[in-house]
C-alpha cells in the first residue's frame, strides 16, 4: 500500500509544475501584447488595462482599457487645483509636475528660486533701489515700492518734454531756479544756479554776516570792512607809529567800491615808511626782525581782503618806488595757473589757490618790494642738518655758519587759501635778481622768511628747492608759501691751514710786541717822545691782536653782546694804533721842519690825541649805529649802510696825512743837505727816523689794506696774505725799532753780560776755595804776577 501512494503523489507534483509553466508562458505573451498598445506616459496593468504615470491622466481616469485614449498632463496650477503656493507667489505648471516662484519684486529669504508648497514660502519684498537692479536714469532717483520701484526726478530737476515723472524710463533736466523766480536770495547776494539747486553768493565787496556762510540758500551778507592791522607789541618807533596812523585813516575812509585806490594808497604808504625809515634802522636786530615778521603777516592779510573786494579779474600796479603788485581774481577755474610780473612769476594748481574752506572769489597775488630789504637786513640764514652734512662732505672741513646777502626784491606771495604751510602740490617760482656768479664757498639759493615765534625771524630753505639759474632769473619749487627772496649765501667753512697760520702767526706777533713793550719801558738811553709813541703803538697792537685771536669768530651766528663788545674793542685799539702812528709823523714834522722853532708835543698831549681821538670816533659811531658792530660770522664792523667807513675813513685820512708829512720831510731834508754848512749829525738822525717811519707806515698800512679783505668771502688769497703780514707785523716792529737800534743792541749786550757774569760768578765762587790751595801748591810763581 505504501508503494502506490508514493507514486500518485509524484504524478500530482509533475502536473502542478506543468500547469505553472503553461501559465508563465501565457503571461509573457499577454505582457508583450500590452506594451504594444499602451500610450506614452502610461504603464501596462494587464492585457486589457493601462495606467497613466503620476502627473498625467486620461479622459477615463488614471486607468483605461481603450486603445484610443491617451495620458495628458495634469495642470496642478489650475483654478480647481488644491495646490497653494502662498502669498506673493505664483504656481508654475510643468510637464508631469509643478513648482512655486515668488512674484516679481519679491524673492525667497534663502535666495532660492523655487519651492514646492506654501509651507516653504518665505517671499519678501526686493529693494531694487539698493540692490542695483533698477535701470533709472542718472538724472532721477529710485523710489522703492512694495514689489516694485519708481524713477522720480531729483529735487531741482524736472522731466524732459515728453517724459513723465515716475516710470522706469523717466529722464529729467535741471531747473534754473535763478531765472524761474523761485529762489528767495537776500538782496545782498547774487543767485547762482547749480546742477539741481542754487546758491546765494555775496556780492563783490561783501562778506557773510556773523553766523552765516557764503553760497548757501539763506546767505545774508554785509559790506566788507578794512581789516584790523595793529603794530607789533613792545616796539617803539616813530616811523612805525606814523605809518599806522595812516592805516587808521585808510580804515576809516574805506569803501569796497574803492578797494583798488585803497590798495595803491597802502602800497605808497609802506614805501614812504621804508624809504625813510629813520628810527627803524636803529632798532636792535631782534626787534627789527620781529617787526618785519608781524609787518609781512599783516600786509598779506590786508592785501588779500582788499583783493576780494575788487571788481576786476586781474590787476597790476607799479608804485613810484618800484614796488610791484600783481593780482588774479577768479570765481572758477581748474588746472594749472600762471601769473606774475617783472620781479617774479608763479605756476600753481588752481585747487591749491582755492583752498578747502574758501567760498569767495579765488585770489592769487605777488607783491615785490625792494624797500623791504631794509627791514630784513643782517638777518641770519639757518640751514637744515642735511645741508650742513652735505657742505661738510663737499669741502672736507667743518661748517661754521652762513652769511646771506639779498640779490632780489622781497616777494610776498598770498592766496585765498590761508593754509599754506604744507601744500598738496608744490608751487614753481621764477625770481628775477641781479646777475651774479657765485664764488668759492658761495651758493645762489631760494630762501623764505620764517618766524622764530615771538622772538624774531630768519631766512630758511626748508621745503624749497633751487632748480636752476639763468640770465638773472632763478627757478625754485616750494611746498609752502611765505615771503621769498634770492640770496647769495657765503658758507663759512673753516680753513684749517689758514686757522693754524693765523693762530701761530698771532702768537709770534704777540711775543715780539711784548718784547718791544719791555724794551721801550726798560731801555733808558732811548727814552723820549718817539719812544713813547712806539710804546703805545705796540700796546694798542698787542691788545688788539690778543682780542682778535681770542674773539674774532662769532659762534652761533647771532650777534649778541659779547660779539658787539669784541667789535667795539677791535675798532678802538686798531684805530688807536693808527692814531699813534700819525703822531710819529707829527713828531717827525717837529724834528725836521720845525727843529729850530721849539719842542714837540708833551706826553699828556700825545696820550690825549692817541687815545682820545679814537675814543671819540668809536663813541660817535656807536651812538649813531650801534647795530653796526658785529656780523653773522665775525665780530667786526658790519659793512651795511657804510658803517665800515667809521674805520676806513680815519685810517685813510691818517695814511694820507702821514704821506704828506713824509714827502714834506724828505723835501726839507734834501734842502738842508744842500746847505753850505749843514748839521750832518742832526740830518743823519732825521734821515734814519724818516726811513723807519716810512717803512713802519708801509708795513702797517699795507697789512690792513689786505686785512680789510679778510672779511670778503671771495678773497681767500688776500686772507692768506693778510695772515702772513699780520704774523710779521710784531716781528717787523721788533726788528725795526729794537734790533736795528744801536743803543738797544748795546743794552741787550749789557743785559746778556750781566746774566752770563752772574752765572760765571756763581760758578767761580763755588770752586774758588779748593782750586786756590791746589794752585798755591803746584804754581807758587803765579801769585807774584
């Protein structure tokens, strides 16, 4: 029974497998039949049914059995659709799907472009005016709206004909308020139309009232007044007082319409004060230079104010004293501007002349004054440390100072821009001056007047560069403005060889002069009136040379009390030396010409003339011009205003008188030698005295002829000559009056014999005792001789 059961089960399994294979084959046949007739965007369900893909539908619905139907796109954004994108968004249908976007003028906070449903909606307004997306014309300004923007004309503008105000294509043009009668400018101002607006500008000769600004719609102006100009404090001068009284008259009578006449009267008044300065030149240098600093600043401010009140665009005036003023006045400009006159020319950028805060007409001016040199005379020149180092390298010697000399007029340059201490762009100048070629250790420089604060002023070169010189014109470039001038600077470079020769030579001269003084005091056989003259001559030369050696150089460059005192003493003692030399001529005159008519001058008369005349001359010179003593480099007489002639004049007179005396003496000697019975002894003595006097006059006179050139910057050869002659001066007097004098030589021998005799006697005394006993023992016969 078990066998038949297992056989029937196996047959049943085979039947099931066969049926399954038949069904699979039938199914595959059915599928291939569905793929052939289902339309696009659908899938086969069975042999008789198709299903549309998501986002598509047929006329019968999602599934269909008719071969004639097709799957069409479903419009999810249609009116009956349940899709909602939210506020400020639009639904955009796509094939088989959809998406949401923000409407125009809005965007998602995430900066994404699409989203799927209302929950993802973050649409917000876009500000086209700040995002740079607006295409508004540059004559309009953008006005943002919710979801959009408008292009509206700016204030002071209006739409061009044919254009409306607001659309995106709006184009506008400026409104001329000054011609349309719209502005309400004050009657003291003038309306000036600007792009999109207007300004109220003060009339020429008017200035804004306190609390108002120029070129504003509400500007209110008042007539200009003459600026306040007061004298510098602490300086007393009658000339200056008279000038400022005249300034007060101009202030009282000033009217803006007559600004040009007022300016001419002011320049004439300044010229009158400087041409006859009287007590101004007697002021101490610090006070005079302080006054010059205040005067230039005040002069500049007054000229600038008067220029703004003038109606014209340019103005040039040449005063009878050759003071020249050139003005250029303009409301607008750009680029480089050139202006000038015969003394100076200037090239600068218009923006530099206008300044950042100036709202009035732009003023540029140059005032050239030759008379201003009187106030700035004897001013010092200060160099930058870099310049000093450069001079030390060039000359290979220490730099000690600089002495300037004015070659051009003083050129006062001023602009509307008052902030000119550091300009944005440099200004180029061309200054005319006397043609002069620099000598050794000299340089032609462009300098400006710089204030020392409340003390004084000086010339400086900081910020200025000298570009070149040609045919009496020097070109400079400066990054600031002031009062400029062309100077010839003499650099005091220490000549170490000359300094060594001077010191050694003066020491030798002092030693010889001291020997002469001792000789004239101690040698009795030569005592007399001529010895007295020689004694005091050597004393004056000795003291003068000692002072010269110790204090001739002015260290620091400032003329102080010490330098003035040294100059006074040198003036006195060297002048006294020539006075005593003239007395020798007088003594010679009495000896030869009036030998039989009485004696010469007494000792007190000689001292009165020798020291009194020089004291009188120096006293008068100091009273007339005390500022003449002392120079920037040396403590000697200042050649300015001819003060050096207080020494040269008397010296020249003395030399000429002595020459006349010596010629007369030689003529008289010639006559006496031709007499029948001449007194040969007296004549030979007179001849010797005449020869020595002439030789002395020649050496001393020629020495100081070269000495005058010692302070001349270009005379280095003559400086060496003077130094050598000055070294030989004391030696010459010692040889002439001592070594060549027979009586003095005999006295020297007597002194030398005394000195050697004393030494010999001391030696013989110390050796006489033992040597005497030995002599008695060995030479008994000598005692009897």
